[in-house]
């Protein structure tokens, strides 16, 4: 529930799935959208980032959850988006398609 069906988690998944233009997003389609990433027309960079999002999104949500529970922080959607983007980017740094791109390029628009 916490990582997919919670209304805030839903907004996070919806944000990233809508970035690539998936129509008719629903909770039941998260798995299909994530598994079906190959069908989306993505650049080399987008492909590398999309491969990491199914891990980066739950990690970002869990990190935000722990900050709320254990540190009394307030949930900030923009911070969660930023953290997920940074993690996906950092986990993707190996491929040549990211040469010359830094973290500040990735978090624009969060």
C-alpha cells in the first residue's frame, strides 16, 4: 500500500509515468507501465533512467516515509521527485550517453 496505493505514492508514480506520456494511468496499470517501458519512445538517456525508476521510486518513497516517522519531517512532493531523479541519474552514470551531464541538469523541472 505505502509504495503504490497511498495517494501520495500514486502522485509520485503518476508524475514519472506521465513524463513519458503514458495515457490512462491507474493504480492497476503501474506494473504494466513499468514492465512495458520498452514500448515507450525514449532517448538513450531516457532509456537508462527509465530502467532505474522502478527501483528509485520505491526507495524515494521509503526514504520519505522514514523521514516522516523517525525525524518528524513533513512530506514534500518536490523533494521526493528531486531525490528520485538524483538516484536514478546517479545509478545511470556509467553509460556514455550521460557524458557532460550533471545532477543539476537532471533535477530541472522537479
